[in-house]
């Protein structure tokens, strides 16, 4: 297995399943309703939906960087606003995060291992660091989503 194949595998584990730590992003999102996704159960914290859009934004940013675009996100791009909170919009958000994952995974598999130590773009960290960074970033926010999801299940028990 090449190093880029290993990285693509780790990205897949983080997003789709069989992650070493526990549930992957898409596994955690299963069963979350649009109302739960849009809610702010913790004052000052992002909603699940906002976190999904944020993960998607950075997954796409890394893909753009692989293609030569510096992808410096504005505040509005970093945490896009939830503009609709119905079932269709929630399905679209989940579909978009999955699509971003699939596109990045495909792009990673096209990278030659020799490119991994080179800067992603001049003045930025290496391709290797960016790819592992987006995986770590996704898992960090997946943990936040898991806690928010748990808060909903605890409320239902009470």
C-alpha cells in the first residue's frame, strides 16, 4: 500500500466507518433529525448543522488546495450559515459532506507519494500535513457532534 493509499484509507475511516476511535462522521450523523441538527443546545456553541457545513468547507478547501487554489476561507465560508432547516436541506447537507469526502479521497489517490513532503501551495505546510490535518479536523468536530447528539438522547430520557 502506498502512503497516499494509507491517507485515503484514514480519511475514509474518519468519514465513513471503521475508525479506530469509534463512530465516523457519517455514522454519528445517522439518525439526527433536521430539528436536532439546527438546534443550539449549548449556549454559544455551534449546531450540528453548522459543524457539518464547516467540515464540508474545510474538506473542499483542502481539495481546492490540491488543485492549486490557496483556498483561504472567509468567515462566512468557514462557518456557512444554515439557510433552511427542513428535511430536504438536511439531506442535502449530509449529501454534500459525503460528496466532499468522496472527491477529496479520489484526489488523494491520484497524488504520488513524492509530492507529500512538498508544500501544498507555496508558503503553506506540506501536502502530508494538510491531508492529515483535514482528517484530524473532521474527527475533532465529529466528537463535538457526538456530544451534541448525546445531549439530545439524554433529554429524551429525562
